[in-house]
C-alpha cells in the first residue's frame, strides 16, 4: 500500500516519457569522438528519473490544496492522505539531491541544466499556474530540457543540434498542454487554474494551438536541412525520414485545423492523444534514421 502510493506519487508515465526524450538525445549524440558510454547512460537514466520525480513531488506538495478540489487530482496520494506531507517532502528532497549528484557527476552542463529545470518547474511554473496563462511558457522551458540534456550528457557541450532538440520539444508542449487545458477547463477552474492563452475556450485559444502546431512543422523537419547549414552536424535526416516526419506533422496540423473549426472537447482530446504519439515517434524516426538509414 505504502509502496504503491509512492509509485503513484512519482507519476511514472510522465517520468518514463521524459527519460525517453533524454535517451533519444543521448543516442543521437553518439559519434566517433563521443562513443557510447554505458556509465553515462546509466547516470542519465537514473538521475533524470530522480529529477523528474522530485519535480513532480514538489509540485504536488505545493498544490495539495488545489489538487484536493479537482476531480482528476483529488485521488492523488497527498489529498487522499496515503502519505504524509513530511514524508513527501523528504522523499522529493532526497530524489532531487540524488538526481543532481548523478547528473553533475556526468558533467557540469548536465548538472546545471537539471538544476535549472527543477528550479523553474517548482519555483516558476507551479506558483504561476494560479496567476497567469504565461505559466505554460515558463513550464515549457524545463519540459524541453530532457531531449537536449541527453545530447549534452554525452557531448559535454551545447551546440546547434541540442538547440534544435530544445526548440522542438518546447514548441510541441503548447498544442499538447493547451489541448489538456481545454478538456479540463471546468475542473481546473475549481483550483483557480487557467492555462489557456486567452483564459477562455474561444477562437483565440484554439488559434494558438493551430499556430504552434504549424511552427512545429519546420522545426521537426530541420534535421534534414541542418547539414546544408552546418556541415559538421551529427543530426541528419534522410529523404524518407523527412517524408515520414512531414506526413506526421502535416496530419497533426490538420487535426488542429479541424479543432479550430469545431472547438469541441472531443477534438481537443484527439489533439492531446496524437501529441503524445507524435513526439516519441519523431524522436524514434531520428534515431532509426541515424543508425539504419531506412526511414
């Protein structure tokens, strides 16, 4: 019972999706100069998982009162008092310390990115959720770190490629989280949370979802053009890979156009579901294309 409550507290599905992005960045960073390092990968996975767990935990600690008001969150361990607040604080604290220790032991860049991500998420995004829709932009910063972190962990430096990774995951979050905010609009209102850009379920918010999905198309296709701009780039995409990413991105965009026309919770849910599929799929395409050049 206690163990299952702590597992629930960690938000495993979210944690695994974040760690997958970090692994994707790591795999794309492998080169002759920076070969696969099992120790680095192990530290990245465990450290990344701990940082996400700490961020999720501290978020739930600060939001326990609001969570107890919403249907979606009132069954979480803290509102249901399955674990105590003190236990949750200690658990999150040790997860954070352990994660930072592992990631700083890889290199300073990895540790710095992880610390920055943790601080922005907990001290920026979390309190801002009840005061401004700009919380979505603040929250998108730590949300975009993992893909970039995986690259930096192995390469030990920043560059154009991790910048592209960051941009893709940053922009992707807007149609993803705004579609969730649209679906859960009434539930969020119970806790005084409003993350939609116009604070309403209207044309302005719907258009923003369409706009950012459109911006995602050139960003997701940029690995194809990157070698022409930066010949030393390790990030490349074959024509077939380009075609698959283009079709997926185009289909995503079409879904948002339909949503703009109908503006229903059902169409918003379709966007949310497809966004969950979209990001790991294009990351997998980049990886397969790098190693097998068949997509």
